[in-house]
C-alpha cells in the first residue's frame, strides 16, 4: 500500500479509538524524503514531526511541509534552539528550565511566541529525555513567567511495549498528570494537547486520552536506515 492509503487506514483507526473526539495526526517524518512527506501532507495529515534539526531545515527549504503544521518531536539540543524557534509551529520536546529560557529569549528577539509541549519521562528511563512527573509543577511555574513561549500541553515517549497493552498504565498516568496540572491555571499555560502514542500503540494512547499521536512507520513503512549513515 502507498502513503495515501496508509494515512486513510490510520485515520480510520483513530476515528474508531477516539469515539468522536478530535485527534491530531502528526506524521513522524524522520528519514523520509521530501517527496514522501509531500504525499503524506496531500493525504491529509495534520502536521509533520521531525526528530532532527538538520532534516527539518533541508526539507523545509524544499517546501516539503507546505499545507501542514511543522512540529519538532526529537530531543532538543541547546545549540539547535535558534534554528527552530519561529520556524516550527510546535516544539514537543522541552524538558528543562534552561531550554525554556533559551526558547523565550530567541522568540522575543524574533517578535514571536513559540508554542511548546513539556516532555515527561513517564517511565523514568534514564536514557530518554523528559522530566519526572513530580518536576512538572516547578517547570510550569518557570514557563508562566516567560512571555516568549506558550505551553500547550504534554508529551511522552513510553518504553517499547513487550506486549499489546503494556503501555496503557503509562498513558493513564499521563492523562492524570495532564488533568491535574490543567486545573492549576498557570499563566501562559493551557493544557490543550496530550501527545502520546506511536505506530505500535496509538489506539491505546487515544483510548487513554491522547488527542495528538505521532505515527511514522504506520504511514511511511519501515524507515530506510541506510539513508542516515554518516549523519549525527
């Protein structure tokens, strides 16, 4: 099947899982070329999410994302902030006060407000980005004082599930975190998006409250890892 048909099938699955709720479909475009991205946009994805600034910059210059929102979903390095702020609609992977400060300063210099999500390490995996759940209130308080950015919600990348359903407990914990902190009414913070769920588990994530999912291989097929040889 082609990309267009894959997007249609993913949309149908989302609709069944969502029960009438609006769920944003982010095509995870890592290691897929500009033409494949254009096909996904034409098929109706809501946004394209890149993991690497270099890939984003190259494809953006080619107009690959035209017609869809542009998201950054990978680990955000400090030295890449200036290359992304004001160019992407949403940075999904902010996980420190230092990054908040850098984004705020760059956004104010450009005269824009940058939308972001806070990334949560919901399973406490040391090798993954994200803050522990208990650190969220303090980080939201920091964000509330920064006029150059706007927190729009939360994101997580749970462990690779050994069996179907294994990640539901993490998704449920994220939903509760999302609800609890949304009730606190921080300035400059609106809990609009709960971004969780990828190709293998997005229906479960939606069932537990996700309203944004990031699907890569389910749209594009297996990633051509040989393309990335020699890249950082």
